């Protein structure tokens, strides 16, 4: 420990520790709450109805990256650099709101057209339309600002509030199979509420003020963010395509099984993401600390990739899952954690920190294109195994 962490001393060590505790301790509760509701939802709604909800969420998830437009990285990076300049922060805040608002309107229009024109989606239009407001909640939530100023306790507290609200409401309002439409309604309400509270904190506590910016500045922001947007959007594209294709080529029952197992992997991803996000602002300020961060993340990523496979019997019992190929699916999904770790280390916290955005975009475009092309034959011929 001394060998790897002697570089983090004094004020930096205190800030990193505080942020890690804020994100890990509170977010651990936030990750456990969905695990409490998941078995209940699977038993009450059934894998098929749960699969419909997940199918709608996977479609909307495409547009989550569009409305965010990579501000989770670029705006965080800018706030970390200009955190002591109120004038600069106001400009960053205004750019984020204007660009997000523009893409939010565009996303709603496209989503509405898709749902109305594609008959299988139109049949479940209530679920799809109730899932769409999630985008508004994501757009309002100022995670980029709290991460940039390294005050991540706000991210955790608001996330906990969303999930606590959702958990309580699930047990109160979802009591029979036909209540599956309530799931997206409750999720959307929680995220919109958290987004509004986050905006209130920015205005009242940090004194941020929105101002209308010139079109040229907005145009330049869209252009400058494009490489990282592509870098964030393409992996999201083929990851969601797996779920979407599974729903189109097979059944919502398999979608439900796939998502239930993937949620276990998502918990491990969230743990990796906590460490990555804690160090991102720090590595923007102190690039020489990268080698220590790299070694720590590699060990953590390998350990997390092994854990779900070792604990598979407990996981299957908890989810009440007896599908014969569950262990193979879980093993394949666990392998993705190694790749996720490598991206966090080198893509996000090395090249993007050093503003090599186009290099990361190039590599992401190539690998994502391969993943997207492979998704169609793999899911078509091997269904849920192909998706994994």
C-alpha cells in the first residue's frame, strides 16, 4: 500500500478519500436497493413483462448518450480546470444546458416517431412513452459539475434519494403482473426530481447563472465535443443493440433473464466507475500519479471479473433463476469487466486527460463497429448466448 499510495499525501489524499467514501459508501447503498427490488419484480411481473420494460429502457438508452453529449467528461474536465473562476463556470453551465436542451428535443421527436411507426413498440406504447421522460431527468442532473469540483457527496446523496424513492414505491404500487407500466413511471419521476434538486443546488449554493450564449459558441461546443461524444456513444450503441436485438429476434422472457444477470455485472462496473470518477479530476491536476492508479485498477478489475462466477450459486438462488445456460452467460458477461477496466485506465484517465480525444475516438469507432456488426449474427444465431 505504501508503494502505491505514497504519492497521495496531504490535501490530495484527504480529497480523494472523502470522494471515495462519498461515492462508495453511499453508492453501495444505492446499488443494494435495486437488488432488493429485482427478485420481487421478477416474481410479481414475470420475466416476460420485466423484459418489456427493459426493452423500452434499452431503446431510450441510445438517446441518453446523445442528450449527455459527452459533457460528463468534457464539462467535468473544464470545471476541474476553471473551478475557481465564477465567470468561466457560468459559461460552462450555460453551454451544457443549451446543448443538452437542443439534443433533448431532437431525441424526443425521434423516439416518438420510432414508437408510433414500429408496430411491436406501438403495442406497448404506454411503457415506451413513460420511459422517455428519463432523458429529461438525466439531462437536468448536474453530475458533471459535482464531479468537476470534487464534491461527489451530492451525486451519491441524490442517487440514493432516487433509488430509495423508487424502492419504496415499487413495493407499494407494483403488486400484480399488469402493473409493469408503473415501473418506468416511477423511475422517470425519481430522476426528474433528482435533476431539479441538483439544478437548485447549483443556483443557490454555487451561484451559477444561466445566460443565453451566441450561436457560434454553441456550434463550437458541439464540434469540440464530437470526438468524445462518438467515443461515449458507440459502445453504448452496440451494448444496447444486444438487448434490443434479443427482444426483436427472440422473446421478452430472454430479455428479462439477460438483464437480470447483466445487473450483477453492472454492480461491478459501478464499483470500477466509482474509483475511475474519483481519480479523473485528480489525474487532470496530477498526471504523474497515473502509474499508481493504473496498477491499482488492474488488480481491482481482475478481482471483480472473477467474483460473479465464484458466487454464481448465491446469485441464481437470489434471482430464483433456473435457466440452464445462466452460468455460461454470467461467465461471458464477467469477462467484459477486464475490457471495461482497461478503457477506464487508458482511454478515460490517460488519453482523455491528456486531451488525445481524437485518438480515443478512432480506436473506439473501430472496436465499436466490430462489436455492432457482430451483434446481429451472434444474437440471431445464438440468441441470449450471442448477446452475452
